[in-house]
């Protein structure tokens, strides 16, 4: 255990967090940046005295439970969480579930693709990030609670606005087969993730189609390179679908582009103007 480095690391992570980031009032009498020690301790569910000793390099080695609490309270990234464990002399256990943290460079990439609809998905098919054109093509993900941003849940369990399943994608049955295969492989990689287990149980209970696909135990994947969306405002849009794996994150960037000069390219340009506004609702 490197007490001095651990102390410095905890202090630096605590000072970078604004009180508002964790739902605390800023208050008029704050003399130091970031959280107070007692606030960080409370968020980590440990005593202020023990947290203070950690930052003073005087505390005994923290348990794994304490390290988990500190990582959560200080909003550490996956890399920072691993670093915290190594400084404490307790190498981290395997990540229990798929990462939900999207690198800033990937977020910047999405914004630099104004003529393409692009999303980032986790290994559990949760939409983690998107650009404006993707929101216009599919739906405004920012308006949805987190659990409803899952494409598998959307495909098998959700209501069908305008009578369309999964945004009116033409080969939705192929997506369903592929998603069930991928999800089975994901559960093998993250057997201890309770959210993933809950998702699979919900799908098995609520969808006979998913239960049948799950029972096949298939894990091979044959991705489709072209998809047609039946959009309620601009009609059918046929797009190329390219999937890029994000190294070290078990995430994917899904990019939808139209052939140059095609009617679908014109439809995408129209969507970029319309955005997520509801043209069918009187104002």
C-alpha cells in the first residue's frame, strides 16, 4: 500500500468534484475547491475520521468494500478505479458489468459526424451516447429514463409508436436474432452483473420470441450492412450500417450513412433540419 500516493490521489479526485455534481448545495463559505472531506466520507459510507486519516496517509489498508465506496463517491472512471485499488495494495476485481463510461474522444467523434447518425452502445445494448441526427432518426434518447434506452428491451418488449417496431427497421427479425446471440455472449463475460441478469430475466418473461432465440444457444453473429428505417415524418430511409468496436471498453459505435446523391441522403438532410421536434403535434 502506497499511503502517500493514495492520499494525494484521493485529495485530487475529491477537489475536482463540484458539490452540484453530487446533488449538494455549493454554500457561501467554501474555502477549498470540490467536496469537503466529510461530504466525501458520507457519500462513501465511511466515517469522516477514517477518510481524513486516508488523506493524511495515516490509515490502515482500506477494505475492498471501502474502495468500492470511494470509487463511487469520487465518481472515478474505470482506469481511476483500477489505479485506486493498486495504490491501496488490493488489485481490483474484474469489472462486474459492461462499462457505461464513454471516452471523451468518442463523444467528440459523434459530434464531428454531422451527415451521419451515430450512437454508442454498451455490450448490453444500452444507448450510452448519440448525436443530434441519431436522435432525429430514432428518438430523443435524452427524454428517456436510462432503462428505456436499451435497444433489446425496445425491440422485444416496448410499445410500437406509429405501429413500428424498433424505429421501423426493415430487418428487425435479423436484429432480434443477432441481439439474442450477442446478449448470451455478454452474460458469459459478465456473469455477476445483476442488471444484466435482470434484463435477461425480463426478456425471457415478457417475450416468447426472445425466449425461443435464447433457447437456441447461438452465439455466431452475421451483421447486416444495410438497414431501412420507416420514419414517421420523412418516410423510408435506407442507410449503410457500420459498427466500430471501442478498444478496451466492450462498446460499439454504430454509424448510419446514406449513399451520396440518394433520396435517403436528402431525407437525412431534412431530418437534420427537423431535429427531434414533433411535426404531427399542434403547437
